[in-house]
């Protein structure tokens, strides 16, 4: 089998890092070209790399050489714009790294196309009247939906997978959501990631962390859904215990949110305890992870299909406190410490236990590392992708037939809630999906 693997390739993209490990394993069992659109600071790859300037530069003759084209999707427009535009023209397998893709489309329609009305029509087409009403509030002069928790109600991953041959997710909760709206094959494959253990590590002294301080870290883009303010408030409730701690937050943060964090630090009198370092080098980030005693990785609401950061923390053998939601809820209870959303008392209790019980930290970290090394493997991912690619190719004729039936039904004025639709769906399922070896098996 020959695959074209379209992915971001920037050094600042976690998806690019995932892709490099996966395609290296894919190359052992299939032919694969890593394809990307970025210029400049790209990564090195052990497989052939093809760079295109835009989606328009990728012609059908080039794509026809591959058995399947695979598209990696995240919600950052600069990394995924051309991948999305190409997928509209040439269907393939969509790998969804983010559950909420709304930010991608909001930036695309507002900043790229300068067409707010088209954005509102998209939301209406996908979510009906409720979506239209919410979208209208985000039009110029209103409160932008994608800057609030409401965005989780309108994730817009549905638009990314429209017309796809198959969809891959990295969590069960996301797989179920996709299956509710997508008629083709869907598979959950655990995300492949590594801890890059060869990166040099700075000493605690160089990081300005005392040997007797218990180091707690949070990494990644510092958005409101990361619940850093909740962590600050919980530490403030611990009294003298918190004075033994150094809580370091690493990652870019908007000026507005940073002001809120600084206000929370001042309110809880935690200036000596909490440090907001912003974006740091890879060496500094890995050094803090290496020395961390505890990691806090909260999400509410959860926007991701999985979390590379929590996987990395587990691979480092760290005890991690997570929110009991989305992908995080699927992690084994013996590997992470879960707290329910909006339960400040649970977070306070979790922090207290993690700070005061070294034996618990050691057991949790060891279990986390063992699980992560078994579960999040690039060789397993590669084998699953090849198997799924054959399944998606088999499904292609049936999906084409379903599209033609939908077009005819629409022409005849047949609505989706009419009995004939269910009857025909059952007949197609019986004809194409029930006989051994006769067709796709995803339903």
C-alpha cells in the first residue's frame, strides 16, 4: 500500500512530532510520503518528504499514485488551512486531533475570507436554528462564541469530515461523537507520542527551583479551559502547605488572561509560589518536566480529541492531576488522579495528597509510565492505520452510492425523517455489510 501523509511539519507543531514517529513505523510496512505545506523551520524525516506551496499545487495526477491520502487535522488555521482545502477536492482518511475545530473555521471565515455571514450559514447548516442563533451573537459587535465554553456545543469537526473516506480519532468519546454524524468507517487509535529522553536537561538551580521545593508544572497554551486559576485558588486554600511548593506555568498566554492569572495570584498571596514563564525553549520545557514532582493537566471543557501533553507527562513517569472529562476520563484510574469539573474541593484535596504523600506520587507516576509506554506506540498506530486504510478503500463504493441516493432523495423532496430513508438504509446495510467478505464491517 502507498500512502500520502499530509501533516503540519513545523518545529512548533505537536502533530508534526507525532507524524514523524508514525511515518517512520509506516515505512516498515508500507510506502509512505510525508507531505506538507510549510516553508522554513521544518523537521527532519526518515521517510521521503514532499513540500507543496498550496493545495492548488497538488494535482490529481500526483494524488492518483497513492492508494489512500491521509489528512491530519488540528484547530490551528496556519498549520491546517491547505490540508483542509485539499481534502475538499480529494477525499481521504481524516485524522482528528482536536474535538473542537470551531477556532479553525472562525479564523478562516473572519480573518481569511472576511465573510461573517458565510460563517453563520455554516453553523446553521451543521447545527440548525440553535447554531444560527449562537452564530449571530458572534457576528461583529457581539460576544465571540469561540472565546467561551459555549464553543464545545458547536465543535464543527463535522465540517472537516464531510465527504471523507474514513475518520480516525484518538479517544472513545470522540469516536462515538463522530459515529453519530458520519456514515463511513470510524476507528479509535491511541495517539502515538514519545518523551524525547535525549534532550539535555538543565539543573534545578538553573531553573531557579530550590532542592527542598516541591515542583508542580502545567504546560501548553494557557487558555481559560486549562483551569490554571482553579489551581491557584486551590493552592491558596492549602495554607502553609502551599509554601513548600513552586508552581510553574509554561506556555504562551494572551495578555488578557495573564492579567486574570496575576490577579488570582495576588488575591491568594502566592507571589513566591506561582511563576508564569510564558513560552520557553524545548530545553527549558523538558527540564521542568524532568524535575517536576507533580503535573497538573486540567481541561474544562475539553477541546482536544486526546492530549499529547498528558501523554508526555505520563511517559516522563510523573503523577498527573487531570479533569475527569473527555479523553482524560478514559485514562485508567490507577494512572492519573482525576477531579470532577468545577469541584474546587476535589482539586484542593488532590493537590494536598500529591504534595504530602511521596509514596503516592511514586506509585502513580510509575503506573502512568508503564501504561503510556504500552498504549501510545507509533508501531501500533502504523499497523492500525494500514488496516484502516484497506477498510476505507473497501467502503468507498458504498459511500459513493449513499451520496447518489442522498442526491436523488433531495431532488425528490424526501426528508431525512421519512420511513423510506430508514428502510433503504436497512436494505443497503443488509446487502453490503452482512455477508462475510462482501464489504465494509464498520457497522
